[in-house]
């Protein structure tokens, strides 16, 4: 059987070749323009700029030119002021955003401080009812209420085991702290700057960490607070509250701090 005669191929170049040729012509014109502008004649350049005044405009209601064809409202602001123009715009927006952020932050801090103050008043009242006002100092800020305990009441010198005499104190504090089961509780251990080195404690930092852990573990045992909400940290000698050159100052620095974070800060931790 004879094969069918193949259809003749369409005459002329393929369609894509015309598009490709147009693209090459555009690229050629583009590079010619770049080459021509490599050495700029200021007067001719101003005329070119003026010719664009009705073409490019990013500001409302378009733009117009001032002087000898220099753009003013088309987004380049007379060319030499382009950088300054956009920086001023960016700075004004950033300043506005910063002011709003600052206002929100101040409002947040104020609310957080009010809650901490209320917590501190309630805790102080219960501490007085428990007869612990001479053993526990209460302070607060916008993040937490802090209970400051003298280390000598809790531990023997150079040790991290809780003294038997200290357990009733922690028991009473545990009842108070247990009223805040949804809050983060952080126990921090602190020491003076007198060097210590033993088989168990390499330095003051390690000793303070063990002491904080001892109190935190005890609170986990006597309260219904989730163990995940109770944290401990050893701060060593690095956050003194008194002068380490005097015996009284060193005694104050040997302490355990229990921080009860308010609801604002507990949500972030």
C-alpha cells in the first residue's frame, strides 16, 4: 500500500524565532542605552529626566517637575535627594511604630506591676499571720514577687542539705506558694565571694545550684504545683545584694530567693 504523501512544512521561519529576534533587539537597545549613559552629559540628562515626568509617578495625583526638568514628585525627589527622601519616610514610619510599641509596652508593664503589687500584699499578710516576717523579706517588680531567705536559716556552712530546723519554715512558705499553682516558681541560690572547694562542690556556683535544687525539690514534694512550674538556678557569688568585704554583707549575700512570677510573666516563660 502506498504511503500517504507527507504534508508540506509551513513556509517561513518558526513562530518562536520572531519572538526571540524581538527579544534580542530589545536587549541590544538596552545595552546601547547603558553604554550611552556611561558618560552622562548633565544638560542632556536633565532633559531626559524631564521627559519622564508624565510617565513615572508613585505619589497620589501624579507628579510634576520643577526647574530644568528635575523630578520632584515622581518618587525620586530631584534625584540627588532620593536617599534622603526615602530615609525620612522610613524613619517617620518607624518612629510611629516605635511610639505605638512603647505605649503598649508601658501599658503592659503597668498592668503586670499592679498584679505583682497585689500578690506581694497578700503574701506579706500571710507571712505575718504565719509569724515569718523576721525570717522572710518580700519584694516585687513587674515580673514577680520575691521571697528572700537568709541562707544561714536553711543550710549549714558549706553544705546544701536542708537543716531540720528549716523544714517548718519551708512548709509554711509552701502553703503560701501553693496558692499560685498556675504561676512559674523559680528558686535561686546565692553565695558570698569566699572561695570554696570540696570533693562535692567545685566552687560557689555549684554550691548555690545544689542549694536551689534542694529547696525546689522540697517545694515539689509539699505542694500541688506542677513540677514543671518549679525551676531552680545557682547564681553563685555573681549577684550580691550587699558588700562582701564585711561579715554582715557576706551573710546577706548567702541567701535563697524564691520568685513567684505573675500571670503576665508566667505566660512568657
